[in-house]
């Protein structure tokens, strides 16, 4: 198993095995930093500062975030609504724009992993993959041939999950399935049915599909055929 897959599985496994300590929050599927700040009664700038985040748009499912001020650090509050005009120095700095990562053109040729409507696209920040929505039980197929690196349901935030290693550089992720049809170490062909669509660990039925190149999530649109 290549280093990038080992690192990914260690990260995903931490989602389900690490206990959340007081003052911390584990990032769930679909979370954004703004939503987390609102739920925890703090600000995005506090979360960025307390967790030394280089990009406020980049958080991962399973990541543990500090949501309470560390000892010795004060919480920076937002300006009071009673103030008629905020001071110029308190003007928030715009968050850096997330970079859309892509794989080299033609590096891998994919087929659509499921039939349905794309209800969430890759944006490189809040979503590192795409969501394809259809009815429960819709076939989920391998986007390209390869070997099943993971098949199971013990990784919180992904439900019933399959990871397929295609070669030394590429792997693909298929999450929230209702049923898994392959086992770890099994070889699969492009277009082979590997699971059935569901809503395991998700509020809605749909397949979460992610393509990774050299360990980084990339926009699969450039390697999928047009709809």
C-alpha cells in the first residue's frame, strides 16, 4: 500500500477512534469554518488563530479543532452592534481564495461512478469531492480499474466507504454507500459495480466521490467524460 493511502487511512481512522476532548470539535462531513464558529459561539478569526490555520477555507473531515481559547489567550470578540461605525483597523481581511487543484490532463481516464445529478461540486475548500444524488440502491462503480485499498464502515464521517488505488499516483473514494460489494485487496475493473448508493453517515442519499492525485484531493471534472 503506497504512502499516500496509508496517510489517508490514518487520517480517516482518527475520525472514529479519537475521543473529542472538552474545548475541541471534530469536523464533520459538510462542515464549514463559518458554521462551526456560529455553533460554538465564537468567530472564524478565533478558530484560525487558535488552530494556526493557514487557510480558513481548508478543513478536513475528522480534523480536530480547538473551539475554546487556549490558556493565556483572550477571545477576540466582534465589534458591538451598538457602535455606529467600526474602526478601520478592525476591518476583516478577506480569506484567501482556495486553489482549485487538478490532475495533469490525460493522466487518468474515468467513467462516472454513478448515474444521477451532481448536487455538490468540488471547490477545493468546503468540498474536496463531488456528490451525485439518485435513489437508494443506485449502482456505484469503479471510476477506473485498480485494487480495493479499503472497504468498511468504521471511519466516521464517510459511512460505508470504498477506496480504490488505481496506480502509484491516483486513488478514488466512494462514501455514504448503503451496501459494499468488494473486499480489501480485490482487483476491480473500470465500470465494475463496487457498492450501492445510500445515506450512511449522511442526511441525504447520494454518493460522495473524491479523486486524489499524489495524496491531494483534485477536481475530478477534468478527468470525467461530459454528462
